[in-house]
């Protein structure tokens, strides 16, 4: 958030030095909405829930089979590490897909800057729904 705010402040300060002949078209996006409503995000969430259930079942089975607490904890840690790696890779993949679509729409609409809706005070073109629609095709 600090990075976004810093970029915004730099943008505002540099805006005053831009020639009046240059046109700056600003768009904005509700990134949280896009992230949460993106069909791919929902499928990833389903996979995560399924994998978490599988981990819980493995741990329960290990307890039933008489494994020691140390063995159970090692099993859980190993499986949760794999799940964490999957989550991080999926999060980055989702982010990349969203940013690519934002870039495509910005080019089509000839938008110079896209900012997060949360830092927008006034004006700009909302591309949230268009990004979401294109991602969910």
C-alpha cells in the first residue's frame, strides 16, 4: 500500500510539470473486486480447500495409525509447505493474468495511467468490470 501511495504522490507532483499540450488519461480498477470475482481465483480457492482437507485427513489417519506427535507434525509441515508453495505460485499467476488484461485495456482505451480505486479521489475511467468480463471469458 505504501508503494501505491508513493507512486500516487509522485504522479500528483509530476502532474504539475506536464505540458498542457500532453493528454493524460487516467483509469482506475478495483483490484480486490477483480481478484475475488475472477473465475480462476475461485477455482484456485477450491483447490486450496480440497488440499487442506486432504492434509487434515492425512493427519487424522496418521494419528489413527499410531504415529508419534513428532512424525505427525513433520507430515503436516511437509504438506503445508507444499500447499504454501502452490498458493504463492497461484497468487502470482492470478496477479500476472490481471495485470496483463489491465495493460491490454489501457492500450485499447489509450489510458496513460491506471491506479487502484482506493486511492482515487475524483475522476478517471473505471475499467474494473471490463477487466473482469475479459478475464472470465
